[in-house]
C-alpha cells in the first residue's frame, strides 16, 4: 500500500513537472529585432530620470510618479527601464513573502509547479496589446529570480497575484473598503469616490507604490496606482472622468486563470468613455475569481457596481446618493448566492459595510476631509475600540494604497505612507496631461494647496507603538521551543493593543508551545471575548482552547 501511494505521488509530481516544462517553453510575443530599442534613462537628479518625454520621479513624500506614452511595446520597455530598481525590489519582497508563508524547499517547488499549471493559459487571456507591454517590461526583470521562472513568464504571472491572493481570503490577504457620495451628500453635488486597497503581502510591499500617468497611442489617457512590473491596476481614473476601484468577493480557489482582474481594470480605464462601455468590456472578459468593480462617471454623475463571478456578470445600480462596497455582492442576481451568504455571515465584510454607513450618516455633507477621516477610521461599530489592525475596521493599518477620486473635476488624492496615515496628495489629471513634456529638476505635479494633512496617529506616538507591537508579535510567532520571552515583554505586548483579539491569540500560542496550557487557555478565553473578524479565526481559537483544556486535564 505504501509503495502504491508513493508511486501515485511520484506520478502526480512527474505530470506537474512535465506540465511546468511545457508552460515555461511558451514564447513571448514576437517583436522584430529592429523593434528592440535601447532606451537608456537620463538621470536629471537623485529622484528624477527620463527617457524622452517619459519620466519617473520620487516626490518629497516618498511616492513614485511615472509618465509613460507610446505604442504597447515602447511603453513596456520604457516602463521597465525607468522602474528597473522598483521591479527588482517588488519581486524580491514578493518572493521573500512567499518563502516566509510557505517555508521548505519542497513546498515551494510544489507551489511553483501548481502555479505554473494554474497559469498555463494566462497568456491567452491577456490581449496582445498588454502582452507586448508586459514583454517590454520583462526585458528589465532581474536574472536573480530565474529560479521562479523565465523573465517574461514571471512578470506575466505576477499579474494574477491579486486573483490568487483574494481566493486565499482566509489568509487575510485582501479585505478592501470603498464608497461614493454624491448629490445632496456632497457640498457641490459632485461624486466623491474613495477606497482603501487592503491587499497585503507584507509591510515592505506597500512602500514603493507608483502613481502612473499613461498616454497610450490608442484609447484614453488615464492615471492608475500600481507597483514595479505591473501594467494593470486595482484603482484608476481616465480623462473621460471614469473612475474604477475593485473589491474582492468570496471565491473558490481558481482551477485556472482567466483575464487577471488588474488587466481588466486597465482595459476599462483605457477604452471606456462611459459607464455603459465599461460594462460591455467587463461582460466580454472572463475572470477566474469573484470581484466587484465600483465605477463612477463624472460626466453624468452616476455610480454603479459591476459584479462578476467566473460565470456571471451582474450590475448593481442602486441610484442612491451614497454607495458602499466591501467584500460581498449586492445585486439581485448574486446577493442570494450561497457562497455570498456565507461571506456575509462569516466574514468582516458586512461589519465594515455597516461601519462605513454609520460614518457617512454622521456627516451632513461628505467633503474630502470627511472622506479621509472615514478611510482612516480605526474603531468598530458604534465607536467601539476593537484593536488596531482588526479586519472589522475600515482602516486595518495594512493598505497598499488609499485613494480618493473626484471624477467630475478629474482630481484624485493618493495617501502617502505608511499605509493611509501620511498626507493625501492631490493630482489634477487635466493639468498633468497638458504638461507631460516639460521635464524640470523638481517635476512637482502635486496640487499643493489641496493636500490633506497627515493623521494625528503619526504625531502622537500611535504609529510607533503599533510598530513596536508588530515587532513583538513577530518575535512571539518566531520563538522556538527552547527560547523564552520575558513576562514583562508579553505584558507590554498586550498593553500596546489590548482590545485586539489577536494579541491574546499570539500570547496563547506562545504559552501553548511552551506547554504552559493553563496560561495559554486564559489568553484564548480572553481572545474569544473580543471582536473576531471571521468564523474561521474564531473556530481556530476554540480549537486551540479545547486542546489546552484537554492537556490540563491530562496533566492533573
């Protein structure tokens, strides 16, 4: 029997390896040799470089800004040349985070094989224009990561990271919040469209985001938030006044990859001039996970949500002056779907929805300042303290980016780090795209008079305490059986975030590993009295508590 099982495992691994070899032998798009320009960035200052009219700048707030124009392959090559260091940094962070979450060479090898198999058809779901652009970017990819795969296929496959990440929602990788206000809810009646993009792949991953301004040879000019190596996005706005943000809905683990969500958003930004055109583009693309696309139009003051599963597309058109989107569907077609009901009942999605509703209703008028305050809110429903970092809060202190659009004025505000605590910097797209060929030593494209000041949490010591809390949490998690952490440190850890259930879980885990089951049980019991974001985490705590209680009985 054991030999039979071993044979089956070897057969499965062999099949996966063969599949991987087939996948990695897929060729990049054809580009004639005379179509391979040797673009070399010109360094104007420490933070500013350019290639022709294209440029990359690191502003005084630590955010990267990039302008790219031209044909698909040109855009990709220029993007790659300008952002080469950022592509390397993001890939290193991404690979290191995977290694941290999945320790062991065998498991990493197996993940590599499985990912290659799942992404085997990805190339066929990316339109030729973006395939060329991705190939152009990949020419600047680091050779250091070739153990993951060839440069082109790596960069191509990273575009599906968001999709895989939100299929693994039990790992708390994705839990976004977005909302709009308009009409009588805003001072001038114009739409305000805001979001926190809570896609988490480690603190370092959040730091080097890029605000990219695209002037493609076809379609609309647009701005989007992205990172090194990614030509897609989860948040953006075009010069037609169409703003789009995405929120993950509950999905099963995809058996294969279709059009990556970030690529679909990019296509809508580039080619949709109206909400109807955005809907048509969304309908003709198949995606492998479930997603909500909040779309606002400044031209006709409309907001709706396109809800997509791998098999259906529905439109939620509430025609109300405030619209909220978290991580569950709301349309008549999908709201009663079994997996959506599970998401509503067992996750943090409805909690955050109700908290945003509560905060919106408190404001007579939703201004930009009021919007920022909502995005930064760290309390539970009815202002209950539930701990910093809790997924039940709007501001989970982990967002990759936070952004506010005013599509009727072609303005957007992007938060400087850390997370959404720094200044919200204002960009006027109409002004920026009218002066993109002007390269100066400063290259200041921020509308300084409309910058929103940073959160008080940055100045009152709150962020330092939270960083200390995270450091101790890592220390507790990494502590081995033969290591000890002093009781004063554990007490400090609890006091730094005493309303957060996870503080007590981590302390309980530490003492359970030390076989001090009575102390561990006490901490788990306290954790169960706190606000816990989802059923999965509550069940795990109950399981750990039951284990400790059984061991206590055995010891006695």
